C-alpha cells in the first residue's frame, strides 16, 4: 500500500514507522522530519495535492487542525480514503461543549458541566469555590485551554482574560465543569463509524518536572499499559464510552472514522471522560504502536472505508517512551544544538523537534526526541529506555526521571 502520513512530530514518526512495517508499505510524510526521512519520503506542499498526484491508497492524519478544517471531506471528494474523521465529527475535539452534549446523550460518565457566553454568569456560577471547578475554553487551544485555579482571584482573572480574547475565538465560549480527582489513562480506539477496535491503554505524563511538578507540556513520556489499570479496562471503555458515542453520532448523521482518543480519569466513583481527541495522542502513540503486532495499514484502511475491522494482536509485556526536551520547554528555548548518540541505541528513536544542519542532527523544537523501549514488564521497558535516553545528548537536554512512576 502507498500511504501518506500528515504531520511532523514524534507521533507521526511512530505512525510512519508502524505503517512502513519493515518495508511492507511505501510511506510518504507531509512534511515529516529527519527521522521519518529514514523510512519514508518527506514531501512539502499541500497534502491533498500530494495525495492526488502520488495516487496514495490511504491518508493518515496526525494532528487535529487539518481534521477540524475538513481534510477528510476534501480527500473524499477526490476518492481517497482518509483515516481521520470529517470536520463535523472532529467537533468532538474542536468543541468541549459539543463533546459534552454527545456524552450526555450517550450516557457516558463525564464531569457535570455548563456552557457560558459571558463573564458575569461564569464568575457567579463558580462563586467562592474555584478549586471545585475546571475552566475550559470551548474551542481548540493547542493544549492551552484548560485551567485548574486555586484562588478566586485567579479564576476571576482566567475567565476575564478568556472573554477578553486571550485565546481568540477558542475562548469566546467557556465550559465550567466539576473538578474530579484520580489517576489519568488514555484509550485510543480505531473506529469505522459503527464499531471500534481498542488499542491497549496508556498514560501520558504532562507536567514538565519530576513529581508531576511544573507547567503542563505536550507530554514528557508515556507508558503502555499503566500497571494500575485493570486487564479488561479497554473493553469496558469500548462498551461504555466508545460504542455509545459512535451510536449517537451516527443517529445524528455523522459516522466517525478515525481514532477516537478518550482521556479518562479513574476516581473513587469509577471512571469519567475528561476529554475526547479525534487523533492519536503524542507521546502515547510512541508507546502504544510498538505494542501492536498486527498490520495497522490494513486496519486503518478498513476503518477509513467503514468496513468490518480485524481484531489486533497485542504483545505481552509493556513499553515506555521517554521524551528528551529542550532546556526551558514548555517556555522559551534555544534551537540548533547538535544532537549526538541518536544512532547508537537499541531502543526505537522517534524524532519530534529535530532538523538536519550542515550534515548534523540539531534540535529544532521543544520536544526533541522520544525513546521507546519494550520489556517483559514496565520496569524492564523503563530501564532500557532510560539507558538509551542517557546516550543521546544535546545542550540543555531535559527529561523526567520518573516516567511510569507517578499516576
Ligand atoms: P483536557 O484537555 O480536557 O484533557 O484537560 C487537560 C488536563 O486537565 C487533563 O489531562 C486533566 O489533568 C485536567 N482536567 C481536565 N478536566 C478535568 C476535570 N474535570 N477534573 C480534574 N482535572 C481535569
Ligand atoms: N498527550 C496528549 C495529547 O496528545 O493530547
């Protein structure tokens, strides 16, 4: 099969690697990175034009923005299967309130929430209890639209800023929901519009520093599966979350074909959905895909075409992905530092923010490289991943040392 992967991060490198499948398929990546260039052809330009001119059999979309902007529909017009949902379906990620309405209609456990279109009513609703609520910009905010304030001054400020346009259109409506506490788990489900194949659960570590301290990042590492999650968790989430959502969407005339990512919190009262994404997680994908033994290209093609999907074989054991980030990330950081040791590892190396300069590999982003290792259990996977993480060096390199050790 000839497959076009859209995106340029670690997630897309992992997708390209899994789809390349040791040479079974031809992979193009738009625009790609120096890592994807080793197994695929990187191509700049308009993704739909590339898909047409290269006569690809399938397009797999990494990031949410092209999906929300309707790339699946544009490809459908050209008769090219797209693994990634239509713009209508992508509203499950593009609007927190839309997701909440669908979940309510589907009977999916989620925090109670309310939609606000002006500052006064939002501030009144939260009253004197800022730490009982979470404030969310309704629209897409590149991971920046969720706030967990501790004081009233802080929460009033956040709401004021959102309605003043700090996040633009994304914050023109605000969802305020009940704050839950517990451990977080991500479940990625491959959907064909009516049915779902659930991949093994994973856990991302979003905070910048050890002990879950510091600012939120795109994700500093991931494990699969989290050892505290019950064996049949994925099946349960499929029954209680994914299939009911697919049903409600279908009743409304929307067939979701692509990855539905449920961000869940396991609380003392059971699990709740915190968010949906309509694409693979980053860095969850770098931990989850190496655990899948089956041919993902076939699975994604069947899903994209709305056909019956084969089940997937999952490896025994566990995987761990450690992210090496630029010093200063997620704040400002310097790019262009030489990276050494990336070719001397046994683990899988997934490039994220790297570039080639004068024949050398250099840093070019906040999250630079992900190192994924497999093991008989999580301890072994982590040990191997950290040995290789320590081999790859660049000035300012930062990694968390406790991936897989916190919930
Ligand atoms: P989201 O983008 O909606 O997943 O939110 C980002 C992060 O905010 C999540 O990974 C959680 O850590 C936190 N969060 C979101 N919703 C809630 C909630 N209702 N209660 C507690 N924490 C939440
Ligand atoms: N790792 C979180 C996300 O991809 O949204």
